[in-house]
C-alpha cells in the first residue's frame, strides 16, 4: 500500500491509505471537473501526481490528480491508518481516540494540517511537504463499493478500501 506523509518543519505525520474514491472528468456528474475547467479545479486538468484540495462544509478534502494523457481525473483520499506523528494528529483534531483521527476525508486533512496552501504540490517529490510514498509490503484484500455521499453516481463501483481495516470510514 501507499503511505501519505505530511511534513511540518521537523515533524512527519503519516498514514497508510486505506480508502479512496475515483473521480473522472466531464462524464462523471459527481466530479469537480464535470462542468469543465475552472480556476478552482484547474489542478485536476494538470499533470498527475499533484494535490487537488478544495473545501466542502468547512472541511478541506485531499485528492491526488490521476489520469491518462488527455483525460481528467483525481482520487479522493477518504481514510488513513495513522502511522507516525500520532500525538500531533491528536492535537490537530482535538481528539484522543486514534480511531477518530483519520477515518474520513475531512478528519484526515485536519489531523495532517492539510489546507488550500498545499493545492497543486507535487506529491511524487520526496522534498514536498505532502508526499505519497511506498509503504511496507502487506497482504490485504481490496473491497469496492459505490462512492459515499454522491447523489448521482456512475454505474461502476469507484470507492476502494482495505477490507477489515478498522480505519476505513464506513
């Protein structure tokens, strides 16, 4: 699996990505790119490997731009299994229960102090304040379902999660 790493000065907050949702471009009514390229979603149309961050209901949401050449798309990071910097995550969230730190897309951005300032950063660079790194090799089974909270969804299942992981949001 992959690990999301947030560097804040000397601190490194990290978590294994355990749940995601895929979003496409113009053909996906739930996508931020559905109505075409605008200033707020321009990152989604750029080079893959960039952070695309936007706010929904006072929560920042983190997506990683992922698409083929000439297409548009991003992957919403829905949940993490906390690995490093847990005490700082607890302070950032104002919560002590590790299970309540990163089990949702808004919770994980608050725990990792991810805000609009990181929009567009290249998560493939090791010197980035936000990085997606290789995690340890582990055996696990991937589950799939329809996306959460989407009113008009595509027919295919686009939410993916590690089955049985206690940090999956639902």
